[in-house]
DNA sequence: GTGAAGGTTTGCACACCGTGCAATTAGCCT
DNA sequence: AGGCTAATTGCACGGTGTGCAAACCTTCAC
């Protein structure tokens, strides 16, 4: 899949990967603030200037944003059978995307851990999500033959889908991979497709019964929940 | 509401507002790249160093992230009657929040226009959304008595709500305020609550006539090209 | 009113970031 | 081999963001 490329392009890919890996590794070790671009460049054995030929910032190197992945997602979505409702089609694509992701669990969990521990990476991360979302919107608009500038629908489905995926990823990390990512994604989509009814309350069949929780508490009793800090940095 | 503060605090607020206003105004004029922190500080008549006492970056000054607004949102949500389903409660809070926002349409549309024209602001903007989302998650978890670290539900509702609001805002801007923001928000939430069914199939009772003001002379340059290169600045 | 206490503003120094430019190096193709 | 093209590198330079200490307000107590 990468073997019909010349040495030049292979080196390029290698350099990029090397820089990304070095960035993640160093930041995991020392923390973002104690890693300079010079450090990363040195670890990848290239000049600082070359680093900036690949990435326009430290953050970008860590977040990654694979350009070919975008096109692939779009293709996958358009390839789904036309009789699938949009939300189902997106779900299937994302579930399929989750499989290979789960194979490299270790890498991804480390990656996500770094992002969690470094709030200042959040802006970049979310921006990359936004890029995927735009991609999704266009693909959905094409699929449903609606105008994304006039109609809420494609933007809504895309936003809800990304939200579902993001939430699933976050919980996957919280459980440290002990629950299947695909399962979490499916669960999230199922709840969205059901209109996000109140939990624990009434069965979906009868109307929105406001008859309420009664606080049965299905939650597993496992204590834990170390006070998850909720600092979010806005800015650089 | 601000009069029981000493002169000192009033000056602080004034400085902050002044800096924000100057930032937005200057960027709207010259473009982000041609505005330095020094320019902003000068326009607000404070030193550069003082600017950094208020904001940690240019971006933060523009995006804004009002700290008191967060607490207010949380309060509003907890104040909703307990028999409202979570999604409805959030919708009502956000619709209420949209009203005062629509009053200052001009300011907000300018603000949003600046953000749209400057993709490198997107990361910061999304991060501020994320901050609100975390806020929402905690409030929802409290309301539904679920553990946000173990249960998908509060995170899902929060994410979907923010998505609905964000999409509504975007479309509001696309229509330049010609459609009521509150209506758009309600419409978005209604579609979410219905589970985002495929469009065109079942028409809502009150048919939103898709007969649109055919793009006549409205806004020439805004809508970026169809092939809108999904370039999104990730990073600084 | 006066002065101490505590907060804010400011200048200065300094490290890091990100980019344009031009020279050099290395892969590619005939 | 030798020209062509693209990547790498060094250098210079302006902008960013922070620590520190001095100067400068408010506030409050006396």
C-alpha cells in the first residue's frame, strides 16, 4: 500500500511519522511546556526548519490530522447502500473505522492520554474534528440531496455523529479499553436515534412519561472517579 | 448589577471589554495576521504586558469565553422544573439564552463573521464550546443522577445539545439573522428529539416551506466556494 | 488624613515560535 | 552522467508569551 512509492516519498512519510512519534513520546515524558520544537526535531534527526515544513506548530504534530483519512471517510459513506437512513450509514462507517483503531489500542490510548493531560492541545484536537465534520456535512448533503447552507439536516446529523463518536472515544479512554469501542459507538448512536430519552425512566413505548427516576441507581458500585479535573485551556 | 463593585473592579472590567472590542474591531478591519498584540493594547490604551495579564493570546481576546456566563447556564439548567426531560430542559435554557443574544444581533453577527473569515480562530472557538460542554455535562449528571465518567448519557445529551446550538448559530449567520435564532434552535432540538430521521420522508406538521428567497442579491462573497477547501488551521 | 496592605500596571529581559529567502543536498528521469 | 525538480538546511527577523521587580493605584484601618 505504500510500496509503489519512490524513495523520496517514503522518506517524507518516514520523517513525518518520526516527528509525530517523537513529539508524542517527548510530551508524554516531560509535558508539553518542557518540550521545544528543537527537541522534537533533534529526536527525529532533522533540522528545526524542516519540522516547520511538515507542521505549522507543535500542536499540529501531536494531533496528527491525517489528510488521506478524510477522503477515505467520504468514500466509505457514499459507498453505503442508498436505502440506509443517514444516521445508520454514518454509524456503520464509524463502527468500521473503529475496528482498526482498536487494534492499535496501546498507541491510541497513549495518544489520548497525552491530549487529556495537556489541555492546551484541546483547541487543535477539536479543530481537526471540525475538519472531519465539514467533510461529513458535504458527504451527507450529497447523499440526502439537500443544501447544507439552507437546511439544518446534514449539519445536524454530522454534528450529532461526531459528538457520538467523540463521546464514545472519551469513555473508551475512561475505561482504558476494557469496553469495546465499537460497542460504545453503537450504543451512542442508538441513543441518538432514539431521540435521547430520559434515562432509567420509562420504557420508550409509552409517551414521555415524566414519572421520574426514583433513583433506582443501576450504576455499578465500583468506586473510583478520581476527581477528574475539568480545566480547559482556551488559547494557544 | 455592576454598581456594587469598587472602582478597581470596574476598571478591570472596563479594560477587559475595551481590549476585546478593540481586538474584534481591528481584526475585522485588517485581518488577523495584520494585527499584533501591540496594536490591540495601544487601541485600548494599556501596555502590551497588561494585555497578557487579561488574555493569554490574541485568539482568546477575540473568542471571549465569559466566565460568569458558565455559572449562569448551570444555574438556569438546575432551576428548570424537575419533570422536564433533560433534552427539553436544555433546549429551554438555550432558547432563553438566545433571546438576549438576538437583541444584539449586529455585534454578534460581526463577531461571527470575523471568526468565519479567520479560520485560525476556530480552534479557540471550539475550545470555548468544549468548556461549555463540560459545564453542561456536570449539570446534567447532577440533574439525572448519573455518573458522567461511567455513563454515556450526560455526555451525549450535552454534546448533542451543543451541536444543535452550534448548527443553529451557523445557519442563523448564513441567513444573516433573517430567521429567528430561537426558531432555529427549537427546530434543531426537535429533529434531535425525533432521532434525526431521514428527511423528505415525513414532513413536519407545520411545514417549514422550503421555498426560499432564491439567493438573489444577498451576500456576494460570503459562501465560500462549493469545493470549499476544508482547510482548517490547526494550531496557533 | 495618613499610612500600611494588597492588588494592578508597566518596563525589561529572555526564550520560544513561525516564516521568508537563498544556498545546498538528494532523489528522479532520460 | 547530467540536468531537473523537490526537499533540507541555515540565517535573519518580527511576533508571542512569561518571570521579575519597581512604580502605581485602591482600599481599609486607625
